[in-house]
């Protein structure tokens, strides 16, 4: 029976780790998968998370199922972090939510929900967007369309063209927006541009679907939530897929949140029953461990402060690595203006070089990053930045 299936190529992002591991060059550099690394290229467990693990070990007395919606403490704590404590939708009991397996699981739950609401729903994604958005949305049976976003010539957002596209989006279509730290470009909307997106959403009646996986890595935890809070405060319906993979370093624990801001408590209850049924039909209930850790951290002022400081130091380190890379590129005589690297936000920078140049850096210098020219800034260190800059300059 399986003879009918073709062999598929490696995943454009995850496949890079396999290729990197197989490379025997001692000076190889991994800027592929979006995972935070420290100066020694390790991805350590956060100190706040390690302490929460100790607390959980003491307090967990059973491995019975957790409720269908997941850990309610985690859901409430994470929603308050995302939306802000006194958010009207929370006070008015208008937010349906389930803990889901990672940001990807959250995106899929919400996509399945959209399919249930409207089998012809069209989802608009930015051009470009996270590579996995496309198969994920299509696998849920939804129609996909793209809106103009990034301009490779200016290495920034072509906001006029984006506005022109959004102004043609139909009522009840879905527009997928990156809450902050756009993946793959690192080019984020300014607060004024978010204001404009809100105005268009109000005029056109489309529904924002916000993917937020890097909160705290751009300008700070509250600053990065500007668009998310603006849209959820001023629109009756918004979908949110959030992840704790990066900003709690809980990648392998698969901790995410699928939330829907609805217009009323009555609708909230209906939607809650629907997303729980979507989850039940897929995997019953989410894994417990990671959500329990986040719940412990967010509900303990001391641990929360420690976690906030850890996220902030990661943010500042990534920001300084941007400057370091730019300086080294210039020192090595780069013929291209790379000053945009320090304007982009979060974990990724889009170098705006060709796929052939990306391949050449990989083949000749064992530097691995996504074919679109997305590099993981956190993979840069003081010890590899010179090699990296020389490799990039050599293929320009
Ligand atoms: C990435 O974009 O590199 C990460 O979100 C990991 C993934 O699953 O693609």
C-alpha cells in the first residue's frame, strides 16, 4: 500500500540540523533552526525553568489525565502575559482557550476550527512567512493567499503594498499576522502601522489570526505585545496561536496556547466546546509537563521576575550580535549595505542574498541557514562571527 507514496525532501528548516550534524568541518556554523544558543552554542535550560522543575517534582502526585482544555492555571497566566492583566476581553469572559502542543499545534487547532466555521475560509499570509504556515494551513483544508509584506530591495516592509492588499481582503477572510519578531524576515510593523492594520480590519471586517512565538525577543515583553493587545481590544473576533518554545526555552515540551477572542460570553462557551472537540479528535488533551512549569513560573512573583530577566538578557544579547555581525561584515569589506540587520527584530535576520549564495556559503564554508537567506542570529558568537562574516563576503 505504501508503494504509492513518493519520497519527500527534508523539511526546509528542520532538515538543516541533520545536514549540519553530518558535516565534519570543525569550523561549521549552525544558523538554521530557530533555537536560542548561548556564547558556547548551548541551549541551556532557563534557571527559572530549572527551579520550577524542582517545585513540580515535589508537588506533582499523579500522572492522571489533565483536563481537556489543559492546565487552567497555565492558560490564565499565559493569557494575562499576552493580553495584559486588565484586558477587557478577559474581564468580560470572552476568551476561549486551550493549551496545545506547541505553537504549531495551536495553529493547527485554530485552522481546524476555522474550517468548521467556514469550509471556504481563505487565510492570507505574509509574503514571505514561516515555511510551515503554508502546509499547515493547506493540510487543514483552508484556502491560502498571500499579501505583500517584505521588500528585498529595501530589506524592510513594503507597507503601502501591504495596505493595498489588505484593503482588498473580504469580510470574514482570515489574515495571519506575526505578533512580533517576524519569521523569517525580522521586519516588524511599527505601532503606527499596527494602528493602520486595525483600521483596515475594522473597515473590511476580516479576522486577524496572530501567531506570537517570540514575545520578549524584539523590544521587550510588553512592547512586543502592542499589536496583539491593540487588535484584541478593538475587534470582536481575533485568533491567537502562542508558543512558549522560545521565550521559556521549552521547545521539546511542546507548550502552546490556542485562544480565540469572541464577541460575547455566550459565543465563548460555544467556541470553547468546539476547540476542545477539535483537540479531542486529534490527540485528546495536551501533554502536561511544560504547561505546569510555565504555570509555576507565572504564578510565583520571584520566579517570574527571574524569568523576565532571563528573557531580557537573551534579547539584549541577540541585539548586540546583530551589531557585531554588521561591524564584522563592514570590516571585511562587504560590498552590500547590511545596515538593515540592526533594524530587524528578534531571532531572525533575512540577509537578502540569493539561494545560490546561501548554497555557496554552505558548500564552501559549512555555514548553515535557510535557503530564503534567513539566519538565526542567536547562533552567532564572538568566536564564530569573523568566520561567518568572511564566508558571507566571499560569496557576495
Ligand atoms: C523555526 O522557524 O526555525 C522554528 O520555529 C522551528 C520550526 O519548527 O520551524
